[in-house]
C-alpha cells in the first residue's frame, strides 16, 4: 500500500491508515525477529544512525532492524562530540551530506525541531528517534504494537500513564497515536508539576476520549495497560529540582497485586527506581518483551519508508 510517508518526524502527523499499515508490517516481521533470522528485503540499502543524546535500545534496535532486513548500517553514537558540529557545521548541512551516502537516516537530538531541520535538507527519508522532551514516534508505535499484540485489539481499554508526563516524550507519542482509536480511557498519574501538556489532554478530549488526571498511583490499578516512565532527570534545570520527584511512584509487587489479572505493564526503559526488580517476575510485565516488538516495528518502518 502506498502510504505517502516521506519521513517519520512527528507522531501527530500519522494517520490511522498509516498506523494500521505499520502495525501490519511489524506483525509480518515479528517472526523474523523472534526466530533471529535475516531477510534480504533491504539488501544494498544503508541506514545511518546519528545520535546526539544517550541511547541503548533505540539505536541498537534500529541497527538490528536494518541488519535483519538484510541492509547495512553506518552509525555515530556520539554526534555531539565527534561530528563536524564541533567545527560549526549546521544540522542542515550534516543532513545534506549524509543523505548523499545513506538511503535512510535516524536521528536523536536534545532539541525539539532539530529533526525537521535535518529532514528539510535530506534527499532520503529521516526518522525521529527522539527530539528532546517533545516526541518519540517509533517508541510510541512499538508501544501500540505491544498493546495490540498483548490485548488483541486497540479499542475500548483504559491506559494509565504514570510518571513524568511533562517531559516524557514517549507518553506524548502514545497519546498522539492512540488518539486515532475509539473509546479509550486515559488515567494520567503524575505530580502536579509534571502533568501531561494541555495540548495532548485537549486533543484526546476533543476526540471523545475520557481523561482523568490525578497524583494518586492507586488510580492506575484499574487500568488494562499501565504505561510507566522514568522521571526525566536530564530535562530538569537542576539536580535539586529532579530530586523533588525521584522515586515519587514505585511499582511494587504489592501494587501489582491490586491490578487486573490480565493487565499489562509497559515501560520504554531505561528504568531507574520506578519499577522494583521483583516485578520482572510478574507475567504482566512486558518491558523486556517490548524489545522484540520494537525491532519488528522498526523493520516495518524502515521497509515502509524505503518503499520495500
Ligand atoms: C526513552 C527515551 O529515550 O525517551 N527510552 C527509549 O527510547 N527506549 C525513555 C527514557 O529515556 O526514559
């Protein structure tokens, strides 16, 4: 199907048709990931990963995805220290140059909007792997893929988003994507100062979803999906400010005992202290299983953007 996707820059730009097509593509590639195989769909193509911020999963996930698609990878995990930006090059010029080498680019950058600048000068597709606190569309898509696989459908469920909803780009992406589905209930659990930005709450309400905002973690126990996130230390003005919120919500086995038997707990990782290690044994904890869903989703995204 022709989805007319030139780049994948912002979750809010995705249509329901595009989201559903990407879910289908991810499902197609999931066995390749689970059986640790390789296909040759992207043979001869090169993916470049340009990371200006720390990453473990996202960069390796994209690189694994490209390798399992049969393509090749060029990568710089430390663009902020070792690329020509140290010599004063603009992101625009970096974009132009790398797009003359690679067939597709993935960028993570601390500044909102930087990925648009890169894409504006690129002659190949660009994927946003996180732009500051704003958005992280591929993580949002892999989370929605996880929910679909684990719940079997994407309508009429309750999702509790817990933690730093202000600076957490992952929950922003989840809102923008889930907004397209029907009759969802959102329970937003955060400290008052770290509430979900109003634009997302308004967007969900306008589209007929129910949104409850609370500081009380107990409200998350009724949910079908608990989407937990870390307090985003790097986005605070000072360490002192961060310390006010560190450890504010901790998911424990005791909390899980109050949740639904068939609920799922998702988290993009890394975790700091917000999920106790003992919770890993709980079959409702899906955060490690999400890693495979993530590679499959990124295979789907790359394949789509390359028109494979
Ligand atoms: C997230 C990110 O970078 O926004 N991690 C990820 O991509 N897996 C979440 C986070 O860092 O808290």
